[in-house]
C-alpha cells in the first residue's frame, strides 16, 4: 500500500504530528510526505491520502487527489473539524483498521467550475464545497444573471450567489440561509447572499444541471471564489459555468461518526428550548 501524507509543516502542531505519524506509517506501508507549506506538484499516485489539519486542508488536498481517484482520510488538527473524521487521540487505533481494509468508501459529487472570458476558458478548477460569485469589497450590490440548462432563470440583485454541493451545504451556503442536504445526494444548492428581494429563496436542483452565471454590474469589483481558497477577479461579460465533475471525491468512512452525529456535535442540534424560571 502506498500512502500520501499531507500537512503544513509551518504549523508546529501539524509538523509534530506529521513527523510522528510518518514514523508509524513507514513501518506499515510505503509513505510519501507532501508539505503544504508550499504547493505540491502532481501527478499524484497512491492508495490513500491522509490530510492533517483543519477543514481547509481537507478541501485543498481533495482538489489535488480526487482527479486521480485516490481516497482521502482527514485527521483533525484545526478549529471546526466538520470534514475530518479522526483526531490525534484516536488516529492510530482507526488507522490500523483502515490499513486492514476496515472502512467504507462513499463517493461525493464535485463541482467543475469554469471561468469563460471572451469565449475562452481562462480558469478551470474542481470544487468540493462551493463556487461563489460576490462583490470584492463593501460597495454596491451586484447583479447576476442565472441560467440553468441554457434557460435564463432570473436576474439577482444581491451581495453574492453560492453554488454548493451537498458536502458544502453545511458551509457558506448554510450561513447564507441555505438548506442542509444529506452528503450522498446528487444535487446542487443555489443560495443568495443578502438578496435585495425578499421573495428570493434557496433553490435545490438536480446534479445533472448545467449552471451558468453572468455578473454585469458596472463600477463594482467582483470575484469568483472556490471552496473559500481559490479566487479569480471577474469582469462584465464573463461567464461562470458550474456543473457536476466527471470525477467524484472518495472519502474514507471509518464508521466512528454519522452525518447526523456531526450535525448534533458541530451545529449544537437537539435538546428542548431552555425556559426561564419566571
């Protein structure tokens, strides 16, 4: 078995864990370490990728390896830990089971995002969580035309528009008032950031849909952000195309927590209202 170990060694806790885990793993399998303090270069080849860090690290590594069909397992060393299953406290126990093949391998849909300018694709990337068009600074609202399967749906006046996967439904889209989708669903969520029309509501559409967005506001800086990490400035006349990618994200599921357990833990779900004594 060939393992790919990713971590940002500029962060002391991550660096220490990488060194410790590398020694442990190399006794059991071929292990290659990639330092996220820089920009690791592909192509990548392996049976399993391990991402050490927060959710941002998990997203970044997922974009690197998903095109190669490599499954990913996250070890949580960050703040929130919504995507990463393991912690340093329990990682050795569950890694032993993973190396013995005791895990499930669910697939999750990804976004294929293209920025088209003057008829040419000038930027293309995969997205795990979401693709967001928004104003680049505190200024006027932006206007965005939305097309689904080449049909013009509507014109939005808002601070931004979010196209989210089910995995990303608990991220930026949720903060903007979007619904939570079960991660195995094949669908997209279209959510607005501070829409100027109160009747605008989030929209859930089939994963087969092809989405196009056209920002057309004068005098306002706009940008496209993918997974909160990749940014590209937008010009009037640009088109952003979003559709389901041909590849899927393969996530190692050790079975130690369910999707709903994560919701209860991370989003403080459950319990009865707390009433005062009076």
